[in-house]
């Protein structure tokens, strides 16, 4: 038994298993897209000190080898080790947001008849064959089922042995249209919901028999390497050599790594279905479909409604016949994530007019009620997702999610996720900080630092920055970025409302979605002019509503069907061709706005 | 330009292309399952003399290399060459049997409404996208089609570019349920029908727009290496390491090579669909499905009715989404070949009772009419297909298909296919020869040579043999084999009729199917006691009815549907559990039979 010390200050015990497994046992999850087979090369770590036995150096360059890089899944410590972990780790949480889990449970408590998972188990007793009846095994299974279903090839291949070994009595796993697999006794029936965000990927593992959410895992979308927003990704996919395949592989590897992390932790079950929500570009990239025409007027996708495709079609490391359901899109810039989000809020059942704003790398806005829904999209950039700014990070342990500034003492009070040492700033922290800086006269209406307003303003990397802690700061370019982002969102909302002849006061509820973590101070978002100035009680923060919607669909074929209808019902409004949007955007490039009266409460 | 001389006496010109292509141009078709990419190693030939440049020796052992073996697809002559061709070559014919081609054309002349190929082309004009309508490309194609169809992934992947390059106007290829591909302008729409026999594989290339049969290609089933009949193949598949995969690969390689040979010769079109007929074991092996339980009582297959599977599921070298239809089976020993054969004879529409006998490696027998059909199977062995006897060969060029013996002069007169030098004996020749030898007192009633009855009887390989020509002979074991085979068929027929309380005289028509070539002397088959003794005009020789049926289904979705119903309608009778069959078989081990009166006309 040896100790493994990490550069992040943790100590893990090695008991003869691989580095990857030792870290997993201690709750440190490297991305291992191939499931630890030594193939994908993603679980690369650097051994800074200590002796290690390595089985394979596949995908490690000669130079990296000299520097001490190894594949964690192929390495066995032979002394105490000092390890440098990669920046990209997977976060596992029991509940990402209490609200979200409750939304799911409450929904099915209210609508128990809708609890109807995308896959189910059925027990059948099959008539044994007789000399007088030469029907095939499959034909006898069909009779036992009594309903017309398709059968996966994988099911048929195993059928003769499984039937005879189980004495003609089987538990099969079925979708609405197909018998996909067998459920071995004692094995739990799991499903996975996925939100593919431009910046972040989150998966939820769900027990589809008990109808319980088990765990969540998340990581950055590896495509970030190839561009911050959907437009740069589309350009990379269509112009770089093998670009589409590279981006497809990124997201498939991420999902493989996330699902693998959760299944390693939950070995009692097997994943039999996946339900995916993502924006139109992300779902195109996930399925390897050319997204080129999404960015060219008239901005249409190749498809909004996805066929019944399988894990093998996506090259996920699950069993090849596992169905992958994709929540349908509305248009090139209104994706399945928004359809899922509306479903999570049940906005399509509301009597009064509501507003839905999903703040991610794109900002999508939907207005409407049970009779009509109109959607628009604006490019916000990734800064509310903890990317694209100097010290940005996702809403995980160590992220500053709120800041209180005391002008008199020039000190800050921080709220850090996990109550640990701050290591970065997540989306809600970004909003909080800008609001506090403006409120306290450290940045002006244009978002520029006011010289000498705080000792915490220092010069770093050729520009001014406000230091929140030793290692966390926000620069002038970060703030410029944030102002542009919030302006895009606000301008989108106000343009859409005005184009529809609506006043902000007409809105009865405003659903705010986004991967901000548990906490978002709506008042501060209003204060910086990101959200319209309405009574606080009209705002409902719904967190990652896309994931919530994907979980709901995973647990309910009926809801997935509603999603298919909803996608066709929503009308798309193109902001980019609206003259009013440009005006609104330019006016919103101030804190809170050029027309201050809009923000007087 | 160099001359290539072959060990079979042909001279071919090399004009800078590969050996494979030079031979192809001259009508000599090696099996090249990978289509000449240098991967499969099947087009191996030996260069006995001459200089040759070779690009790759993949799949050629060091030892073979020393002996002069090369891949024909990777080799370029650099001098005059003397070439040793492999034994297994592909035969290409314009018409395998005139009768068969006529059956197809006559059928559709009589039933024009049934002409409804498994794939069709449809021309559509798609609405170009507009800013106000964010529907995806696929959704607009759906609207243009106006019918609910599935779409292959391959179709969707190419869709955005194809739509725009063709100015929103497309010709698509569709099955009854799916849009599978595009038809480029000037490209013909081809389909392929396949008969997978235990001994021989035959394919037909069909123009599905003009509804014309183009060409046929055939070769031995490569599985022969692993056993002569279905039982030994099943044993190999289930007991040898990777046996099932080896046998699956054999038949897939054969079909790839045959289809490739025909598409190289007919470059104006593309193959968009395949329809396969074969016995139950062959179809199981083709699809990689475990055939083990077919040989164990109660002899049931894994499945009789096959799902909508694709070229990729079979690993055929066609485009991955090409659908492969399999004609359904009835039971473990009554396969899709028999269902196809009945369809070819239209026996399921007959008022009077008919008999269908398919003489292949299995002998299948069906009795019935439009109201009922009962089928049985008996193991005949491969000797009527030109295998399993000393000088056996398929009914191709050089095969003796008939023999007349003159007792006085002890001479023979031969009918050889292609009127060339005899190189072997095909199925019809086997029947002719045994009948002549018996008639002329050279073999006795037990099928044993009568010493000194002819100077042509010589001792070879430790047994007596009758020499038909210098190099073609028939041995005592060959004749024993043939007697057992004919006994199995006759006993099958007579048992089934007697079990049903029928007399041979009750049969209005007897359809004889089998790969005998153009010619089969029914009277001689009766004379040796293989077929019941009925007026000659009740016999109808239908040749390879399985292939004819597969062609009919390829050209008619309606007929394929009828085949599905027919497979369920036919009752299976198990001869192996019938005491009467054993008695009948033992009585039939004589020429023509122990009860000679059955054969007195």
C-alpha cells in the first residue's frame, strides 16, 4: 500500500489497483472515455515523483514519456507518488441542485400516469419448441409478448442460448417499439439523461424501476479547445480537416467518460437507454451531422427530429443496441435543450404569458403560454458558464458563487462552493461581482474600472484587474465580456417582447435557466441590467432545465412525445435580422442600461 | 503489353492493369471478395514463369511467396507470364437457364400489377428553406415525399450538400418503409437475388427500372472446406473455435466476390437491394446466427422470419444502408429456398395436388395445392451438385451433362457443356451415367460393378472405376454415394405420400428443382429409382427455383409478402422420426428399387 499525493493537496491510498482506480475510490474522476482499457489516452497524468510500473504507453508521446506522463489506467504505483492531475476532471454529485430533483419527483407525484420510462422490463414465459411446431425461437418469443415489436440483432443473436439456459422464462428490456436486450436477475435497469451544453456536459443516472435519480456527473465540453461558441465550432467542423469527426469524437468521449464514471460507482445496474438534450449545433455534432447551414441564412438545421438511433450509431461505449433518444430542436438556434427546458417548467401548460430565459453560451428566450410560444436566440458567450474569462470555472467545489464587498474596509466576503479555498469564479459569482463593483463605484456605467477606487485593483497581463483573492481576479476585458454578454441577453428579451407588442409587466412568470449551480441572485442580475426589472417573486430559477427536461423524458415516453409536438409548435423569431435588436443591444452595453429608468424599481 | 498464359490453356493480354483486371477482361473471374483492394487475399494465383511487379503481399505467407504466389489484384506483369489459376473460379453467364428467365418474364407479363420492386426511385422537389420557416432539411424532404418513411443515417448525413448541389430537386431510392439513398442521374437502379446453396452460390443481377435480368454469376460455397452438408457445417459452427464466424465470413466473401464480379462488368448501375434465398442453416450462417438447435430435436431455428437488416449487418461490401431481404423459412430443415421455389412454381395457387422436389445437398419435398402444403426434408448429399464424388463439378463449361453408352463398341458419346473438352461430371451427368451403366449391365441392381463387363473399368486409388474419358471417371464409392442419395430422395417422396394417404397417381404435376444446369433427363432419374414412375409429361424441370423465387421477390414486394405468409402456411413433416422412412430408404438402396414393380411403366 502506497500513498498517492496530488498537486491539489489530496492524499489517496494505492492498494495494488491502477492509478485510475485508486483515484476513483477517493472520488477523483479522470476522464477515461474508453472505460480504462488504455485506448483513449484521456486519463493522462504526470508522475512528478515516485516509482511506477506502466503496462502501456499508447497515445503518450516520447516527449511526454520523458516528462513523466503515464496513462492512469495502465499504471501501478510501486512507491509513494506525487501526482499532477489534469485540469479537466469529472465532477460527481448526488444532487446538482435540490430544486431540479424536486421538480422531477413533484412532477410525477402530480402526474403519476405519465411515469412511463423510455425502456421497461417485461417478464415472459415462452412456449418450448415441439416437433409438430417448427416455429423459430424468435417467433415463439413474439407470441409470448403478444405485441408487435421489433427485435435488436444483439437480442436475436443471444436468444437461443438465453432461452434454453433460463428454461424458456425471460426478462426482456423493451422500448416502445423494440425488444433491445435481456435483464439478468438482480441487475437494475438504469437510464441516463444528458445535457450537452456548448461549455458543459452534464449527465444524470436514473434508476428506471424505482424511478429515482441516483447521481450526476459533469465536465467541460472537450470541444472548448476548438472554439468558445457554436459559431466557431461550426466553422471548425466544416473547415478544418476532419473537423466534424474531431468535434463529434470530443463530445462522444466526454459522454463516455461521464457515463463510465457513474457506472463504475453504481455497478448494480446497467444503462439501457440514453436521452439527450442539447442545442441544435451540439446535437448535430454529437451525431456527426454537418452543422454548416445552421450558421448561414436562413439558418436551418439538417434535421430537427431525430430518428431512432443506437449507441453504435454514436459510437458510445454502451452495448451497441442501446437506444439514444434526442430531444427535438425547433430551429438552427433553438435546440432540444430549450424544448426540454420548457417541458421542465411546464410553460406549455400555462394560462398566463410567461418568459423563459436560458443563460448559457447562447442565450435563448421563449415567450408564450399554452396557446402559443415564440423563441429567439442571442449569442451570450460562455462567461456565465465559467469559461471565456480569466478565472472562470464551472459551479463545482472551489468556485466563488457570491461576493459581498465592503467599501469602508475594501474587503470582500466570499461564498465558495464546498466552503473550500476559492479557485475560480462560476456564473453566479460573475454576476455578483460585477454588480458589487458597480454598486460600490469600482466600475462605472460603461463597465470600466474607476482608477484608485480600490486597492484591490492591480495591473496584471497588461490590464487592470480587481483581485477577489490571492489567485482569483476579474480583468477589464473580463468585465467588457460580461457586459456584452448581459447586453445580448437583455436586448434579446426586450426586442422579442417589443416585437410581440408586449410589455415586461405582462409577464406573469420568468423562468431563469442555466448552469449557475444552486444559487443565482436574481436581484443582482437585474441590477447589472441582464434581466428585466420585475418583482422578484415573478422570477423562478430553474437551474439546468435542459437536463431536468431530459430526465423527465427519460422517465416518460409521453413527455418525449409532447416534446416532439412542442418542437413543431414553437415559432422561431430571428433576432439577427431585426433592426430593433441592434438598437437594443447598443443601449444595453451599459450598466444597467442607457435608459436607466427601465431599471428603477 | 505482355501475354499471360494460364494452366487451363487460355491466353490473356496484359495492358498495364493488374492481373485481376487482365483476367476479368478476358472473362476469367477470380474470387476477389474485397473488390480488388488487396485485403481479402482471395485472388491468390501462382506465377509459374515470368517477371511480375507486386505492390503488396498481404495474406501471402513467406512459404507461398517463395513458391510464386501473388495477389492478382496487386500484381503487374513485366514479361510474358505463365499463370496457375486457383480451382475456385466464378462463372458468369448471361442466362443460367432459359427456362428460368422466361418464368420470371412470363410471370410479370401475366401479373403486371405485381411488378413492384423492393426498391424504387422517387423524384421529389423540396421547398427551399426560409427565415420564417426553420424546418430542417429532413423535415422538408418528409413533406415533399408526402408519405411517412424512415430515413437511413447515410441518407441524412449527405442530405444538406445533396439538396443544395441539386437545387432542391432529388431522386431518392426508397424501400417500402425507408428512404435509403440517392440515385445520381444516369445511374441505373440494380438489385441482386442470391441463392445460397449448401454447395453452390448463385447471384442474379437485375435492372429494377427496366425489370430485366442482366447476368448471373456462381461459384462453390466456400464453406465446403468445412463439411459437405448442413449437419457438418452446424457442427463446425458450434464446436470449432470461432466456427460460426469462419462460416459466416465464407459465405459473405462468396457473395461479395460474386456481386463484385457482376458490378465490375456492369458499371452503369449501383446495387440498392439484395434478396436472399437459402436453406435455414445457410441463412443462419449468413447472418451469423447460431444454427446449433437446428440439428437437435425438435430441430427449430432461431428465427424463420428475418428483420429488416442491412448490408452493414452482414458486412457485405455494398453501401452500408443497402437492405438485405431474407426469404423466410418454414422450419429447421425447410428453408427460404423452398418457399422461394414454391413461389417460382406458383404451387400455392394450384387447384390439383402437386409435388415439388428440390434436389440439392438436401432433398426437400413439398406436397399440396392452394389449400394445404406439407413439406419434408431428407439429406441427399452433394453428389447431384457436382461435389462429393471423384470427378464432380458444377454445371459449367467442361461439365459432362449427359452420356450415351454403346455396349457393342464399349464406347461413350458425351454431351459436354460449352461443347469443350470434358473436365468433370455435373449433376445431370451423374444421373445419366449411373442409368446407362445399369441399363447396359455394367453395374448390378445393388450398384456394384460387374467384373469384366467393360474394358473401361479400371482399378484406381484402390477401387474399381468406370472411365468416361481420359480424365473423367466414376468410382465404386461414387456410385455407392449416388445410390444412397437417390434412395434418400425417393424414400422421402414415397414416405410423405404414403403418410398423407396419397398415391403417386394422385399427383398432377411434379416440379423438379435443382442446380442441374439446362438439362435433366427425367426418364433416367426415374430409371435409377430417384423419382417416382409417372408419365413424363407430369414432370416439369424448373432448375434453380430458389433463385427464380428470389428474383421474383426482388421484383415484387407483393410476392415477398406472400412468401412471408406461405412460410407460416406450410406444415412441416419430420421424416427422421418416421419408422416408414427407414423402411422406404432401405428398400430404395437398389437400382431402381427392391420392389421393381414400382418402376415398371
